[in-house]
C-alpha cells in the first residue's frame, strides 16, 4: 500500500496495526517473487535443459501451458491487490484478431437516472464520450429433443387412400441421435481428440446418460454412411496427374499380445496451387499394417494410369532391383503431411 508520511497516525495502537499490515504486504510480495523465480527456473529447464530436445512437442506444449497458467494466476493476484485505476491492461490475449463474421451483442451499462442530474445546477447531464470493450463470449451447448410429427390423411367418404409423408433417412435408423449430434461426436473424437468415454461424461454432466458403447455404435453407423464419400474422394485423387504420398507411424491396440503394435497411416495428397493448377487441394488417408512397397501398390491399384515413385530404400521390395531415378522426378511437396518415414512422389 502507498505510505504517506504526513498522515501517519500518532496513536501507538494505530501505528502497530499499520506496521503489521506493511509486514503482511511485504511477506505477500516476497512469496509472489519466489513463485515467479521458481516458474522462471522451470521455464529455463524446459527450454534449455538436457531433456528439452527429447520431449514430445505435445508434452512440451502441455508443460508451457501449466507455466503460463501459474504466471497468469500470479498476475491476477497482483492485479486484485491494486486499485482499479492502477491495474495494468493485459494485452496478451488481444494479439489474435477476432473474425469479423462473428455476431456482436451489445449491452449498455449506464448510470442511475438520478446520477444524470447535475448536483450543482440541477441540469441534465449529456453524453460526452464512452468506453467500449470487446470480449469473446460463448453460448454453451444446449441439448434439446427434436420431435418429428408425420400426420396421416384419409378420406372419410371412401376410407381408402391414406397418405403420409415418407420418413426421412437417419444415420442411426430408429435410434436416438440426430445427424447434428452424430456430427458433433465425430468431430469431438477425430478432430478434437476427445475419446468416447470422455464425451459420455460430458453428456452425463447435462443429465444425459449414454454409455460409451452406444456412442461407438453411432460412430460405426456414421462411418458406413461416409464410406462412399471417402471412396469417391480416393478415386478422384488417383485420377490426378501427380500425387504426393507419405506415411506416418500409427500405434494401434493388439489385444492378443496385451500391447500396441505399429501400423502405418498413408496420406495421398494433391496440391497443384504452386504450379497454377485448377484442381482443388485434397488428401485421402489409407490405413495399412506396414510401410512396404506392396501396400503402396495395393492403394494405387485402382488408378487407370501408370505410376512410378522414388523413395527411401526401406519402402522398396527387397526382391526387386533398385531402379534408377527418372529424369522428371519431382521433389516432395511440403504440403504432403506427415514427415515420419519415407516420402514419395507418384506421377500417373
């Protein structure tokens, strides 16, 4: 707290209370300084320690998140101890510009009607300016029950020819979820990394008890509906003039052995934008048990054109002689995706 020597109390009891308050403030500042020094030491260890290069990028990012949260908690504590007019404005969360397409909801925090009257002349005060702040808000997910009614119509005179609108197709025939809910489950599982058991817990917090196995059934039905779209995309990519192929390791469960085994997720991508091509960029992923050349030949067997590729030695079949690199071989595109393992350029 600021100390004004001209206004010090003369009563010994008041002086003692003031000294105790200053001592508590000093101890709190020392504790915050120690915490910041500890966080700084942790940050230096993560960035420059011996194991910093061995850490997985996701694990390193998670550690940085914990440090940033701890530093923000200390900053919030320091701001709370200062008067409102002396608090520093935090700009760290304002670096990213918000999309202009987001809707804006305005609210006005105005003074009381009696405060609009000037106490000196009893005149009405007028607006001379305003302070405007923009904050990012969210509308929490709200689950609802979609009731679908299909009236039946019949003739009272002849009592024949009953008509009714046909029932629409559903991803889960006769099931509980709508297509929007199934899409949310898919995005949560495959795009946001939310396992189904965690999504079941999220639903349970809303009072909706759905077992993980039921969610797995929804995902399976959705995969069946999406399979024709995937096959169409894959065949469309195989008809391209050139493709970029790459594979990355994918750990999968092996229940018989009680451990995981390493499979491969192949990516076949097309991106002709750097060369002024007219085809839109696209990518298709194909699961395979390994990274041998036989898997690539099986994946490309549906292509009507001939293919050739250059790759690292492990991807070639050991029984075949090593072919010479074609003179028109193109290099691997940076947009091909994962970089683990061999990279290939397939021209067709």
